[in-house]
């Protein structure tokens, strides 16, 4: 039996969202193409020298991941807001924060996880040393869920605003800075052969914080946007 | 116990009860408008006096720094502005929290009014900092940890203002932007420390250090005077702007029409 308790409801939301995402594949693929294209633009802009690109690689991959994650954010709530199913979620008797967490998790599975997979490929194209690849994957694995979680608050706040896309980036990007700093510095340290446990631990701490607080914030923001 | 009728203020028997009555009255837009109107001249003249004293102390009385010469004198603007930019953000989030939890209209007004003033303080901090940086560091901008944090604070203010102005309904706008301000308050320390940490990794060409081991009293007194002056200036501006905002929000009520037509 599912759909009875809070966990059942969260599971149902997760399954529904994943089904919806897989039926609109372009919504998933477009941010990934964006990720690839942004990284491709960098050598065209700064020149193909291996030494320059190698230094820039961690930052470039992380900045591109940040932008790609931000572009896909609207998918968390926008279409549900437009067709009214978001209102049904808000008035349902289940804890809204948990349902939001399920939606964010579904969104991360289709938008964040592919970035984790693509990251090393793009890193390699920028001559990132092999020894940094594991750290890159790990940092993206820890960091991209934070991006989705913080972003959910931003989307929840702007979902009622017409053309909220640019506004969303204005709200969310400053809050992404710590993730960028720790993510990119972990990869840089790994590339330089330095210990990486510090920044990765901090990313983990940020993830724990975001995982516990962001769903509550996003739920409160949804209630406000829909009132 | 005598039951207090609706609209009747309980007879104040103790300090706490009197305080509560004051807060209840303060929440009424009309009372706030009138009280703010009375406070503004006092705060305004206080600002002028403290500013005059602080500027005299800072520009003439305080000795030149043995390393930086007269260029350091910009700190009398720069440092108070930087402190205020943080203080105003916290105040804004606090007012937003009060507005969210107790649904007090005045708190919404205060939070909204804080944002442009706080953003101006942050902007002033960045401007004065870069003007000071040119003779001292030889460049207008360095990716120093403090400069970067301040820039991000400015972005947070601008995001708040953008969200507040993007939502049509005033009540929703106030509540949504309050949530954003609270998220920002949780994030400010994280951003600050992460930027600090980032800076120690990417050691910049110059590191900010204050002239001596400790600031001399001749410099400290004008600095504190200027800080107080900035604080009073902020509250003056806050009340002036909040009064306008109250008039705008309460435009349909009878007392606003009376106030506006009688002037």
C-alpha cells in the first residue's frame, strides 16, 4: 500500500515527477547541452593553451554546473503551478516540506546527477589531471543537491511572478557562492595534489544544513506564493 | 479581573503591561505615523550634530596616519557604512521575521524600507573602499575577502529589492521577501567564512592590515562619533521613508485622507 502515510505520499510525488520528466525529455537535456556549450566556449574565449585551461578547469566546470543547475530550476515547480497540481500538494494533509523534498530529489535525479556524470568528461576536455577526477565527481555529488535545495526556495518564491527567470537567478546565484568556493577549491586542491578532505567536509556540512532547512523554507515560500 | 473590551486599552499597572500596550499601539499605522513624525526632527538634528562633530574630529583633529598619511581618513565614512550595511540587513530580516510571524503591517513597512538604505550603505562601502584602494593598493579593486563579501551583500540587497518589487500584491511581496531575507541571514555567515577561506587559499597580492597594532584614541573617538551619526542618519531615513510608505499603503483609510488634505 502506498499513498497513505507521509512517506507513501512522498514516494508517489517522486514517482509522478520522474514519470513527467521522462515524458518531457528535452527539459532534462537542454540544461545539459547548456552545460557542455558553456564549457566549450571557454577555450574559444581564452585560447587553447593547456597550461591556462588546466588551471581554470575546476572553476569553469563548477561555474557551468552552477548555471546549468540554475537554468533547470524552474522545472521543480513551474509546470505544477501552471496546471494547479501544486495547490493540491499544498492543501494535502501530508507535510508539505516532505513533499517538497521528494520533488527536489526527483529534480536532482534528472538534472543534478547528469551533471555529476558529465563533469569528468568536460574536466578532461579542459586538461584536468586524472588524479582530480574522483574529487570532481565527489564534489559535484555533494554540491549539486545543495544547488537544487537552495534553488527550490528561490523557485517557490518566484513561481507566482510573471517572467521570474531572471529574478530567480538574481536571488539564487549569490546564495550559491559557498558551494562554488568549496566545490572548486576541492578540485583545485586535488589537481595540485593537496588534501581535499577539508572542502569536501564543508560541502557535506552545507548539504546537511540545506537538506534539513531548505525544504522547510521552500514549503513556507510555496504557501506564501499560493496564498 | 475586569474584562477588557475590544478597542479599549487596559489600565497599565506594571511596566511590562505598559510596554505591551506601547507595542500594540506601535503596530497601528496611524500611531506609528504620528510617533515617527515627532521623532524625525530629533533624529535628524542629532545626525547633523554628530556628523559635524565626527567629521571635524576625523578630518582636522585626528592625526595623520604614520603609514597612510591623510588617505586613511576615508575610514570615517567607510567603516561606519560597512557596519551599517550589515546592521541594516539583520534589522531587515528581524523586521521581516516579525512581519511573518505576528503579521504586523509596520514590520513589513520597516523591512521594505530598510532594503534601499542598506543597499546604499553597501554601495557606499564599496565606493569608498575602492577610492581608498587606488592610492593604497594601486588598484580600485582587489578580490579581497572583505570586498567580495560586501559585494555579495549588495547582491543580496538587490535580490531582495527585485523580489519585493516583482510581486504585485503587497502582503505577498512582504512575506516572500521576508523569507528571502531570512534565508540570506542564515547564509551571510556561511558566505562570509567561505569567502574568507577562499581568500586564504588564493593568497592575493596584498592583504589588508590596519596601520598599527591598535587604533589610537584620537582616531577611535571620531570613528565612534561617525558610527553613531550613521546610525541616527539611518533611523531618520528609515522613519521618513516608512512614513511615506505607510501613507501609500493606507491610502484608502480615513485618517490618511484627513492628514493629506489638511496639509
